[in-house]
C-alpha cells in the first residue's frame, strides 16, 4: 500500500531490497511527497516529478556515494535527496539557511558536486573517472545530463574528449523536450519523433558519428526497464568504455495540472496542486526586466533592425509576450551564453541592433566573447542583465555579485546600473536609437518599489538624491532604499547629515568626476556586490583629503536568501552600515580640520 512507504526514512539500502512492485509504489510516494511539499514552499516541481523512477533505478543498481552521480543540473536532485535520507529537510526549501534548491556537498556525501549551472557535469565526470582510475577505484561515474544541457558548448567539448577514451563513464541523457522552455536546436530533432526513427537517428549520431556506444530510447518511467538497462551497463564489455543511455521522461509527470503549465512548473512559487493556480516562475510584482521588455516592445514596433537574443531564460527577462509578437526577431538560442554573445556580434556586423537578455550570473560564462567578439571590435551590442545583486533562493552561485568588477574592466564597454525605471527607459531608448559601441545595462531582481523614491536633480549618469554636511552615501539603484534608511538613522541617532548620490553610469568617469568637488570628505559606498562599485568610484575621485568606507559583500560567497536576509548576512542592513560608519569615523572631523591636517586614509 502507498501508505506503507515512509519517504522520511528511505535509504538506498531499503530501495535495493524492494521488489519491482514495491519500487513502483515508492515512486508514487516520492512523487506525491514532492508535489505536496513544493506546493507549500515553492520549488523545482516539474523538473523533479519527471525523474523519480530514474533515480530509484540508479540507486537500485549503483552504490552511491561510492559510485558517483554527477547531476546536470542539480535542481533535479529531489528524488535523489529523498532516497538518501533527506526528506525531512524539504519543509525548509526557499528559507534562509534551509535546504538548497540545488545539490550541495555540504549537505550530504551523496552530493558529489555543487551543481547549479548547466553544462558542466560531463567534463566533471570525465575528470572524476580519470582520478578514480589512477587510484584503482573500481566504482562507476554516472553523469545525468538534461537535454537542455546538451546545447552547452562545454558538453560537446566533453563528448569529443570522452569519445577518444576508454573511461567507463555512463552518460544518461534525460530527455523531456524541455530545458526550461522548449529545448531548441538539433538535439530535439535527433532525439524526438517516433521511437524507431528517433533511435536510429540518435544511434547514427552518437555511436556511428562520435564513436560512443548508444542505448535508447528507453521509457524513463518504467523502473523495471531502467534497472535492466543500468544492470547491463555494469557487465563487460560496457565496463571498459563510455556509454550513453537515452532516457525519455515527461516533465511534470504525475502532476496533471503541469500539462498546461509546463513552462511555469519548471520552477514554481507555492501553487494549488490540483488546478495549478498560483503557479509562477517569477517574483511577484513589476520588475525592471518587465520594464525593459515593455521598452523593447515599443521600440521594436517602429524599428525592424532590433533583434533580441536570450540564452534559454526568456522567463527571467520578461520576454514571453515579445516572442509572440516578433517570432523572427526574438530568438531563444538555448542554454548557450557564449554562442548568444558571438551571434549578437555577427548581427551587429550585419547592421542589426542586437540585444542579449540574460541573467548576470550566466553572463560570466561568456566573458571571453564579450571581451574579444564585442568590446575589442567596439560593436553596438546591448546586454540587458537581470538579477544583478542579490538574486533570491536559487543558489549562492546565482547572485549577480561579480558583474560590476568584471564588466567595468572591459575597454569600450559602457556599464550602466538602472537608477530607476525612467533611467532604464531613457538609457535603453538612446542606445537602440543611435547605438555607439557596446552597453551593459544592469537591473536588480526584486520588484520595483511603488512609488519609486524621487532621485531629485538628475545629471549625466548620476543623481543627487539629497545633500549632507558630514559625508556622502554612494549607492546604486538597488541599494537606494538602504542608503535612505542609513541617512535617516544617522540623522536621528547621531545627528549627522549624510548626502546621497545614486549612480548609474559606472564607466563614465567624466560625468562622475564633476561630483567630487562638491562633496564632504567621508565617502561611503553601498553595493550588493564584490567591491566593483567602490573600486570605480575610488578610481574616479580619490584624493589626499578623502576617507572611504566600502560596504560590500567583502569577498564572500553569499548564501541564498531574500534581499533582506542576504543583506543582513553580509552586514549590509541599514543598522549594520550605521555601526560601521560610527566605528570607522566616530565623531566626525569637520571638513576644514581634515583639509588642514592633510590626512588621507
């Protein structure tokens, strides 16, 4: 009976001892548990209900953690976690300090890698298999690779290398036809279609073309067949060479409402498990990404030269409606950031106004292409980078903490952090009206505050929000609320009046330099990042009579969490910044005295 299965106490040893009938009942119990818990907490529900039988079969045949499961991407590891005794932690999903949405080595020895970006599993698996061979370890490495990750360049580099080895890596292609949105590119044509045709196309491609033994396509929800296939791969000659097992799964399997919500049900906020009501993959409220998409919609209506690209994340960039309106000019290139950037460069060379929309953490993967293919040639490519700064509960690797120090080091690239929606619209409209070289326009993750704070008098790339007679708080658009709160606290508790400057143009030293002579000599920079903002300002107008306090993430990886939770952890909450200001300067030194003493700190 279903009620006889207690998912809270499951272990791999218990799974190995089950009959096929018991395994099927266990699969139902695990799937029910995933649906019930994620409907309350939010989570990657559709991505996980589709791979329950796959992970039951893996644990039945192999001996984790001695046999290594490398899972690409780590958000599909819910059943794996449940089988390895971690079901009790699911109630903490999407809470600060709770269970990560992705696999984490700190959580269990069964999690081999902290896997939160796609396309890395196969390369890691090859390296691990090589290390195990050198240590005479007879256990196997199994790379579970989603069909979306098969569009990543690194995956193909790894396949090319693996085909020339005799490493016994088992590559499991988890094919559900959906990465986040629908999978794009040739793989979907190779693996899709009628089963017999699909088998021969895929076999010709992988086995005859690459030289890797190919087995498939098997039903990813047939536990008995999966176990038979994996058991066969544990026998010679397949223990002496790499192999590919093509598994066909259904995203959202066992969750009827997912059929009409496949896109949203990849990841969802809390939802009704019967109707799907409430299913949403985005944060509540209007965001800067939404504002940018609205501006693009207006501009594209009268300018046929604008072409928008996104590497597999149209949901994060608010592009859904644009895809319907301009299917030939809004293109999802799959999870291939490097390709997206170089393709945008080609469009620009061809006279088009190319726009690349992606999350800033994924933009890191295209560092080389941005430098060489865009900036070096000074091409008019526009990057719309969302989730800059603290980016919620996905993973510490999903925060956009490094985009400013990375991007501001590139020649020719103008970097702008949207100060507010007016600034966002004006900068984007100007750039696409008369593009002059590359631009990276950064946007935060959280909803837009309504009503937005008044920025006061606007200048070229910065705005003076308010004046002060003790010091100046420099902030970006996503830390303006923090700066306002710090100013209020300093005025009420220490009778010190700090001014606020909100900065947008991070690479325009000419416009920023005009600020320096007007300010008091105590400078405080506030940023949800790794210090790039403070470095930019210090480079622009540091001097012998200026004293600095940089409030940033202090070179640390920040845990997943809400904006307030991340800020508190990083000592960036308003009260914490006030404490740092007082500790730094104590009783303020009057400007005249500081100038007379000629101090520099």
